[in-house]
């Protein structure tokens, strides 16, 4: 990934937008943020958006808007950015980690339903009550969101979609982020829609929750200087919003280019030592990452390095095995076999819209010449 490549591509428009903010004299919660919130919510097909400081805060605010807190359980996956789990803890609730499907690297709806049944039967009595689920559209691959929504309805859970890696992805013909009660997005510079610094947004169609999140992001103020809730300070700033407005207009074509690169990888990587998931029909994958699997991963990394090709592991250690969480965090009693099976084999190849044909060809040549 090369975060400055997208700046160079749209430099004139971005420079103009920066100048506009400097000259306006409004740096916090002004017109740029308001316009971006509207434009981004329209893009996803949701009524309201609240611009916040980062994607982690977006998840936290959604949870707090529905009074999820101490004594409550929130389900998500262990195979995610640790931010998803950190946000649950920030609001005082307990995370409960579930396994993923090997073909999509996203939440296994059957795991969710199985654990909810166990809660109903008292298996976890005294551990808290299920309140919400956070499906993560990881790598740009949509979750089987209709299955998750059906289960959540049945068990009365809020659904907060973690869309930090899936701006513009679609499930059937609808954007991810438009299915749940809330959608949380991050604009960290490397995301499909990235700021030049930190940023995030939380979307919802529910007006009461929207108004509460507006207050929560600014000290709990409903009216200036008067806190109706105990809030935090988590604001998207005008500069980031102005830049994001430019980049939002390019998002579809940037995602299209990611898809072309992914298609090229899928068609041309022919090394039998490498496995890659195919793209199922009925979804639009936006390839935040292009992930392959190889048994002898460290040898492959060394081989790519000898070709001066960068790669990364997302993520080298699932949340339930990390020092902060191991043996403390709640998870499926049978363990998380798929999560643990893939963790030593996954590898993310170069993927960003400004990669040109020569770059991608070189990656494929390097991969195909690896002999293990
Ligand atoms: C990046 C990311 C987040 C957190 O976003 P920040 O802006 O870094 O706080 C949350 N979830 C996932 C899946 C992410 O990739």
C-alpha cells in the first residue's frame, strides 16, 4: 500500500479543498463535515451520518447509542482488527468471539446462532446478556449479512456493521452498511476511502439514535455547554472532511481498479503451493486486501522480499491469542478452529488502485516462481 499515491493522483482537487478550509476559518464541525456526512450517507443509502475521530469511536458510539454497557455481551469475530474488540470494551460491555467461514474469512452465522441458543439455555448464566453483534466485512468481502440479520432479529440483538474495510462493497444489490441498525466506517489512510490522518463515521436510519450520537461525540451536548449524556470528544475535522469529499467522488473508480487487479491475480496466479478464495456470485467485493494462503509462508515472504515486493499479514495473531486477551476473553467453547487454522498461512499481496500493470505482473511472476 502506498498512502501518498492517491494524494498525487488527485492533488489539485485536494489542494483546493485544503485551501478552502484554511480560508473559511471553520476547523471543527462546520459545513465540510455536514456536507460529507450527507454525501457519504447518501452513497451508502442510509439516512444519517455522524462524523467522528476514527473507526473505533464510530463502533463505540453506536454501542453507547443503544445503551450497551456493563453486563452486556457483544458478539464479533476474533479474526479482525483488534479495534473492533477495543470498541466493545470501551463502552464497558464484554466481547464474545466467534469463528469465521473459511471461504470468506467473515463471521460464521451458524456459530452465532449456536452460541445464542446456549445463552438461552443458561450455559453462560451470570456472564451477561447478549445485546449486539458486530459483523466485520473483512478485506472488503461482505459478510453473509442477511443470515446475521435474521438471527439478530430472532434474538433481539442490535446489528452494528463494521465496514472499516468495505467502503462501497455490496451484498446482493445493496451497499454494506445499509443492512444493520448502525454502520461504522474508518477513514484511516490505508482504507479504501482514506483521509490524510484519522477519521470515521457512523451511519443509522434511526433518528433518536442519530441525535444521541451527535451529542455523544461532543461531550454529551444536546445544547451548547449543557451535557444531556456523559459523552466523549470524537469529532471529524473540517480538513479531513473536505479531503474525504474529494476522495468519495473517486471511490467507485478506485474500487473498480482494485477489482481489476484482483481479477488479474486470480486469473494468473498458478502456483500449486498457493491457494486463493474465489469471489462468490451475488456480492461486490472491494478488495481492501488480496489475501492468499501458503503453508510455508515465511519462505514465500523471503522470496517476495528478494523481488522487492512488499506484503503483510492481516492479522498475524487473532484477538483471542493476544497477550491482552488470552484466557480472559469469552469465546465459543469448542474454540475457533478456522481462525486458528488460517492464521499461520494468510498473506496479503500488494493491493491499491495506483498499482500499474507492470507492478501486478511482477507480483504474479514472483509468486509463480516460488518453489517452496
Ligand atoms: C481500521 C479498522 C477499524 C478501526 O478503525 P480506526 O480508524 O483505526 O479506529 C475497525 N475495524 C476494522 C475491521 C478495521 O480494519
